[in-house]
């Protein structure tokens, strides 16, 4: 039995001072003494508020017999708890396997069952005392036995499913509901909500933080349960000189390469007496002089030998430091003074993430590129070492704590449960793709157990499930935004927090998208995340969500009706349903703002449902991955395929470049085809197809073809040379430049030969589709001598908080003259 407020009972005059805390000394827990405690327990159990224990009819003798049975059992233990020296609660711990059916929950040696009974109030109430008791009981369950606890790894509870008070306390303690089940209580049964809580769950919970705080105030850490990573000294172990020497060198090499590529800096040939043709130097403000060896490949791609980089000041070699390099180059990079600290923080986060991944790899906890050949989709997803290849600060994640990083960063591969909130239908909008009903959407998006759980929580709040849509929320967003930014919406009942779902999800490289591990074929779910990362606050617009399924259906119909896409193995992962909440005050301001993009979601098809036996899928970003040894995954795939490097690249270009060129030239349709937006299909380590994703937010029609009204927002009329940039910038410069550099440096395929294969694809397309060779309007030339050099880092450096205007991206772009086309006629 549990209440939100409780009276402290009168002190027991016979209390043993050796086992009970003196008044004012906090909470203590001791074994039950049958003679001493029977009368108190009878009074508590017989009170009407204890009816969920189903023992209100027992007399004092019956309670004594019950406690005697507990005392004699090898599986059960009884405990009496006191607050400030006053006995006021009873705890039972037990072996869960003796009570929980195996088909409901499999339990093991580290599991501990727990029941809690708090004494009924007998006088003036003390607010919050029940939460304090619950927190201390959970601490007791997790605390090591040599510290007076039970040493559990996971606590299991099975309260009556109608007991809203204790369900709320369980939620606050970090419990995750598993499912409802019929549980025996003596000769009767009850419908119980079986739930579990690990050490980490409790440590990160509301009540777990309460315990940690009270211990810290008291200066006592001996009895604290396992705490979140951010307060554990060992959590900082990756931030050491050895890892940072490697990560700083890598990031400095990347910065020099990409800044030179974007013509922000101009390295010159080395003037050293013994310098060779590939030796370069750069003088920067502050007196630093950088020297390095590099080859300049097509598209002005600087392939820098990381080991060759030196930095000298006054003739003395000094350590490499990516942040100091940016400060030295501030004028050349034209970073606004009011934004440079934000950019430096994103660099710091990028370095810290790289150091963590490197330290884990050195410990053997991350797969090598060779090991990835046999890894599954999600293992490969978690193995990636960095995001977009052209951006220097590509893992900013400003807003994440160290604990958040370890929990939610994609490279950790953690399986977590996401939060849900009920959003009133009056102020939310669910959009569904063609042929998808709301009932079918709910069956796709949630498990039956989750539906039942959330409906029961809505009813427990006195509301009707029919009045709400069920909206998934990133747990970071729920913790940092829901109860604060949307406090008024919760207070008036337009938003009803429901707690965590039951399915296990893994964050994808795109940070705010999750893959469902619990239900085969379940959709991806993408949610808003108010974290600053790589030039944007990662929101999700309810306004855009309204049209997202319609846009996906229109693009899918176009792709499905053109056999050229099928011949290339090109398919879409449709976003079939989308939901947004717009009942907040931020939607009533005069202009749009990031706060309007904090509560929305979409559900996307799962590629594993559409591949044949023996096939596997990986994100295209994996082709640009090098492991901690410097071995590239692309090189390992080529070797394992048995094909020549040229034939392997031909197969890849047929699946990637050819269909996207066809989309542009035959349909005036462009995608955002970077590495995270393409899922490649592999047969025997060879690319044979691709799935395109992120359709609703990152697709555009660049011509005047007729569009349905709810698709019109994706139109972006631009001249032919700007249409061509969807190939030149997004594919040639954003992806193929980096892959060609990897294969050249690894000695598998010279860059010149790589680009001849790209030209081969374009030649073949022109010969097979002469009517489309110059696009729908006849103004697109992919074999021109040069093209505008659109620069991504320049965008981020100009405004690291919002690189471009999403509603008008073309006019936001920044150029650095023109660049020679490596496939010019």
C-alpha cells in the first residue's frame, strides 16, 4: 500500500537502538522480529488502505503465522523500516521465480522480488515521505550485502494493476512494465503489472537521484547504488593523453584537409631543403607552422598522411590541437565572435566521442572492419566512428551529459525504451499513408501490451483513451523538455505523460531515429530532440508531419511506376504515418521558432522486411568507415567479395549513382543522398541495391511538373546548374570524393580510375536514355567542365546554430568559386 503523504507513527518504546536509527537520523531497515513487530503489522495490514495486500481479514494470530512462514522460508525475507527512528513500513524480498510465471518473465540469480507496505497515516501528513521510503527501499535492494543490502542486479515487482499510487512510485523509481499477469496471492489471485528495474534504471530515475543526492549531502557514498556514468570517476577514463593524442591528430588532419578543400586555407609547397612534391606547409596566426605530406586528388581532395603532421611554434614542436587550430584560423574561417565558442564546444564533443570510441576499441569492445563483415545491421550501425565525412564538428550533441552520451549516442549500441505521451486529439494531428487506417497504424507502431498499458494509464488518470493520440518522445526530450517547456500543457490535460514503453529500441546514426529490436518488422520511429548537433537543433516539425505520408506516397508511386528504379535495385523506406502536437503556446507566436518542433514523430518502414534470405543491409556511411587500426570497411568488403575493385565499384555505382541520376534527369526529383540516408543491400559483400530514406523532409521537385496540393511544399524551382548540384555536391563531393580517396590511399583503385567508372555510369545512362540526357528541361549537364563549389563547413562556420533556412535551402548555400568536374567530357 502506498500514498503520496504519510504520517510518522509514534515511536516504539522497545526499539533496539542498535538496529533502529535515532530520531532525525534518516531511514533504517532491519529484519522482522516476530514478537516485537506482529502487533504493528496487524494494524497496518488490517487497515482498509492495505486492501491490495488481500490480508485485511487476518487477525493478529493470522499475521503472526504469516510472519512465521516468511521467517522459515528459504525464498522470502521480511524487513521493518523506520524513518527517524519510528517504525512505519514493511518490506518483503523474495525469489521472483517462486511467484512470477516463467512465460511472463524469465528471472535469474541477480533478480530480487520486492513488496512494500507503508503504514497508514495517523495524524498530520508529511508530504513526499512515501517517495523517500521507496527510494531507500530500492537502495537497500541494490546495496551490496557487505554494506547491509540485498545485492540485487534487478528488482522485480508485481503490484495490483489497479493500484495507481504504487504504479506511480514504481515509475518514479525507474521500473519498466513488462506485462499484466495473473499472480497467486495465497489462495486467491490478482491481476498484477509485472515490472523490472535494473541498477542503472534506478540510478537514472527520479527517486534514484534523490538517494544519490542525500548520500552526497551526508558525505556517504558507501551505500549508494550504481550511479550514472557522469558521476563515476571511471567514466572519464577515455579522456586521457593517449586517446587524445590520436583523436586530436585525426581531427587536425581532417580540418586541414576539408578547410583546404573549401579554400578557406591555402597550404603551400614546403620550402624545406629535403622537401618532396607532396610536402606542404601552412602558417597561421599566432605563430604556428604546420607541415604535412599530402596528395591532392580529383575534386581538390586532400589525402593527408596523419602521421606526417607537425606543428611548430618558434621552431619547437608542440602538440596538435583541433580547437587551437580553429582559434588560430578564426579570421580565415570567418567565424563570428558570438558563435565561435559554440563551434569550439561542438569540436570538444566530437573529440570526446572519438576518444571514447577509440578507448573502447583498444579494449576490444568494438568490432574491427574485418569483424563487421559478419556483423548484423545494428551491430554495424553502432560500430561507426564518425558522422558526415565532410564536417569537422560532426558530433556536437550540445545538451547531452556524459550519462546521456553513454545512454543515447548511437555508437554505444544501447537498447533502451522510449517514452510516450498521450496528446489530445484536439491539439494533435495524425497523418496516415494511403491504405493505412488508424487501427493498422497503432498495430504497427505499438505492441498489444503497450497499447493495453497506455490505455490503462490513461484511464487511471480519469481520461478516455479515445480522446488522445499516442506520441513517442525521446527520453532525453521527456526529461529535459516535457515537464518544463510544456508544463502548462500537462497541467491543463492536453498532454498526459505515460512513461516508458515496453519495446527495446536502438538509436541510429541520425541520433533521433530508433530501430525496434523487440518486434521483427516493426517500424523505425523518428522523434524530436532539442540537442544542438552539426548546425541545427534537432527538432521535428508538426507542420511538416501533416504532409509527410502524402509526400512519401507520391514519391513511392513515382519510383514504383518507373522500371528503371527496379532494375537498379532502388527502393524507398516510406514514412507511413506521422504525428505532431501543436496545442502549445509556442505555436501561437508570430514567427516560427525551435519550440514548435519539440513534439512530433514519424514511423518509417523497416528494410529487414524487404530483403531476401542471405542478404544483409548496412548504411552507406559504413563505406567511409575506418576502424581503430585504420583499416577501411570498404576495402574489407571488396576483398571478401572476390571481385576486382573496379567491378565492385561498378556494382555500387549502379545501385547508388545511377537511380539518383535517373530521378533528377527523368523526373526533376532530387533526394538528400548522404551516407546515413541510404541503406545498402549486400549480396556476398557486394552492393546490389539500395533503400532511400528520410523522404518527407529531404526530397525536392526542382521542375514545374504537376503536384498534388499536399505535396506542393517540396517544390523548389532552380536553374539547371543548381539542379546538377544535387549530383555534384551531394554525391560527387559529399560521398564519392571520400570513397575514392579511401580506395586510392589503400592502394585498391587509383582516384583517376574511380572517376572514370563514374563517367562510365553517366555514359551508359545517356546511351540507354538519350531522351533524358540533359534533364526534363534540357538544362542539366552532368559532364560540364566545372560546377559551383558549394561548401558545407562554410555554412556551419557562418552559423553553427542554424546552417541553412530549411524553407529556402538553395539561397542559403555558400560557394567558393567553381571546381573542375572529374567526369567532364
